[in-house]
């Protein structure tokens, strides 16, 4: 007989792991389905050494260390892990959720969606063709191979600077193509570039074309109004345009917003009863590890309450004092 | 000249300290106004040794240690602290907030309300008279004085069991008056009592009267429908009825819900521009340290964005890709 889990958590980042800590601790049988542990807290790479300084409780900790601690905590309460990709989810007539993964089908009474986002593409012709052949979304991962090479980084915000900073230490030359949108944290580019003599800054620009044969050989850079086209020979192009939610397989299952994010209320409930969501996959505005972890806990408590209601138990955190005092007194004096 | 802070945070628990970590790190001058560090994470006492096991990142940590870490982190980014009580808040014609405290007036451009809740009273006659004279809301604080004494604990949920457990180790006799509402975590009272031979359980009851002269001498216990009145001689009564928001001074300043909680949207904005709220003081349903910390971060980011908009800067986390792609292309090709 197939085991039906109380809770299936899809995603192993800060939201999913936090959810699993809470559901497991509440005695719910929990399975986490994820490709990997860590999510965006690892920034670019499972081996990221970039430290996180704004997760309350740690002055400084690497994403890897923090996420390992989350994982260990979830495991300590009995959470199970399956390292797989989710292909399809549906609900049957008995309100049981089925999750088809690359490692078989899993069944559960509730579902917590917390699989975050994946890097955004430039969306130019041949981008996919050159992925892994010169085009990368992960400076950390490919740092070694950039030694003595000419590379370009396109993007905005802190992330692109982080990658540029890393690459400038090993590459011969780095073109920093600062995205024409110019959106992100307030950044002093001049100061940033002071000690990086091998970095050439191209502001208010983007990459409109990628060229090559077997591998990437050059890129076309252009300004916001199509002006100043320029071809640059590069060995590598790193794309740092942020992340996007890959939620196509959820269409028709739960409501999505116009950006493909899962619509959630404040208690992390989705449009479908029994399905909850937390973290970067949701329409919540702000993205921070502690925010994802907090909402993971919310999703877990909502899942618990959902099961308790179905099973005739008492939901957690029902505050009797939230009832008007009058009503309590009435009951008291009846 | 009076310094006007960018952000004044009222409250020094997990929500307030997390907010201060984020605002300080974003370069905003921040002052935290609080009576003490820690809030509810310390459960009952500033010296609580009860460990927290569900804050993601720590398998087990005391509330004191965790909150000290939060404080240290906020201080490391330059947050200032004033240990005082807030008496009054108002906004002047220049959109500057004034916070009158027991240690003088503080001015700020934004305000984050995060002062949590205080213990709930039984609301019986003479309760206040006997506070500190036999009536306590904090078993931890008064444990030493209960050695060899007869004590009663009234309340529900995990908190009342925790206090009973503590007191049964030192007191001669403990009456556990399990609140007639019976609301809280699913708890097996029989198992709980197995190894506590000096605990007498009185279920489905409450305390309807407290009696004494200079000090508390006895209590009247009664059932949910007024039946089974019984007078019990006790040296101490510990009240574990949860917490309530003391927000009377905010009436007319920000919208409150019917329980006196500060109404907030998902970004932790209140009904007044420039005023944000996080943690147990808000109308958010679930109460957990990591949820408060997450919402503290949300309030901080909303405060930052508010100031940036007023000052003509770029708000954080405005995702250019959230705009329809079409609009980007239009701008690109203009």
C-alpha cells in the first residue's frame, strides 16, 4: 500500500525547509520533494561561500551552512526527503494530492508549494544553444574555467556586482554590462570599480545577440533605444537578470498572478483548499530568507489547521479570547 | 538640534530587532525604544532557560541567547537603543512622528510598531491588588519563592504545563486548573501527570475569585457553567491565559481590529502612511518567532521604500521584470 503523507512540501529552500520543520514538529508525516537543498539562499551555487548577514540570529553565515542547519532541523523531527523534480500535480476525488516526480508518484493530504524561482534568461536567439557552452547563470560555478579569459556579465543590482567582483579576480578582462533598467539597490559603481582595473563598465546597455559556432564567441551590446551597437568577443557571458517562477504546470490547479506567482493570502493559503505556498514562488512582495522562513512556518500552521479541521481536532492558535468577552461570559453563565 | 531618526522601532522582541537589523543594514538611522530585550521569545522571564527548537537555524537555543544574537546583530549595523516605555505617539504637520517616552521625546520619519503583547489577566476582583503578593504571570520569575508552598496554576496549552512542570519540582503541592476553554495544542494530560505526583488536576475549570488580606490566601475554582465551586487555600496563583495587545494609546492613530491588534496588510503597512507594524501586535494570525522576524524584515523594507519614495530614490525590490514584457520592449524600441 502506498503511504499517504500528511504534508508534501515541494521545494528545499528556506521556505520549504522551514515549513517541514514546523509540520514535522507538529507530528505530521512530511515529505520534501526537491532537486537540491538550499534554493536561493545559496545564491548561485551549491558551493557558494558568500555569507549571509541579515538572517536574524547569525552575524554572518554562508548560505550553505544556514541551509544545512535548516535541513538538519527538519530531519531531526522526522521529515523525509526525495531528491526529484516535480512534473505534475493533481487532486483526486478523495481530496488526495498526487505529485508525479521524476522518481515516481507521491500522495499527500496537503501540499505546500515552496520551490522558489529559477534564473531568468535574456531571451535572445541561440541563448539556450550556448548554455553550458559559454553562457552561464552562475559565476561561482564556472569561476575556475574563466582564468585568463575574456568574459562579460550582464545584469543589475548587487548580484551582478558580486559576479563581476569574483570574475575580475581570475579573468583577464571583464565587461560589466550594467542593465539599462538600472533597477536594484542604490549602488556606487565608481567606487566599486576603483580597485578592479580589468573591468570595463558599459552602462545603460543590454545584450541583444549572442554569436558563435560550437561555443559562444561574441555578443552584441546595445543601449536602451537600440543605439550604440557594439560587438564584443568574449569566452563567457554571465547573465544576472534575477529569477522567475516556473509555474506553468500549476496553471488551472491554483490561481497564479500575471507574473506566474502563486496567489496567496496572508496565512499562505492558495486558491485551492489543502494547498499552501510560501517563499519566492508566491506573490508576496519582499524576498528575504527570514521572510521565506516565516511564511514557511505560516504555510505549515495553515496545513496543520486544515488537517485538524478535516479530522475533527482542534486547530492550533485558535484564540478563545479573540471571541468577544461577552460571548465567553454568555457561555460561562448559560 | 534634535536628531530626527529615519526609523523608530517600538519594541525589542523578535519583530522589532529583526526590523532594526534590516533598516540599519540599509543605512537608515534607527532607534529601538523598548522596556527590555527579547519580548515573548523569553516566554516568561528575562532569564528563561526554556529552549526554542523551532526557530530555523538552531536545533535548540534559549530565548535569551537567540534574542541576544538579534540584538547584537542590530547593534553591529549601528541601531541605537533607548530603554523606556512609550506613552504617546503622534504625527505633526511635517509628517514627522513624535514618540513621547518615559525618557523624553523621540522624533522619526517612519515608525515601526513591534511591541508585542502583555500577559492577560483573569479579570476578577482584587487581581491587581494581589499581583506581586501571591498572584504572578511568571512561574520562572517566582520559582524560588515557591519552595515547599502550595500553589495553583490556571490556564491552558503548553504554557500552563510548562509552568506546572517547573513548579511541581519545588512546590509541596500544585493545583493545575486546566482552563475550561481547553484550547491550545493537543495535549495528553494523563501522560503529562504520570511523574508529577504532587500535581492535582482540575479540568474544565477556572478561577472566579481571589481572596486574602495583605496577601493572596485562597482561590475559588468553578466549572464552565458555574457549578462545582470550591475554595482552595494557596500561597501562589500563576495565571497563564496568554497575552494581549496593549494598544489603547494607538486608538485614532492607526486602525485597530476588534481585539485591539494593529491592522496590517501583507507588507506590514498600517492604515497610516509611514507607520508599519510587525509581530504579535498585529492582526496576523500565527505567532512564532520566525514569523515575527520575517514580518519585521517586511516592515523594515516597507519603511525603506516609503522613505525612498519621499526622497526621490529608487525603492528596493522593484522588479522591472514584473512589468509586462511588452512594456519593456516598447521602451527599448522607442
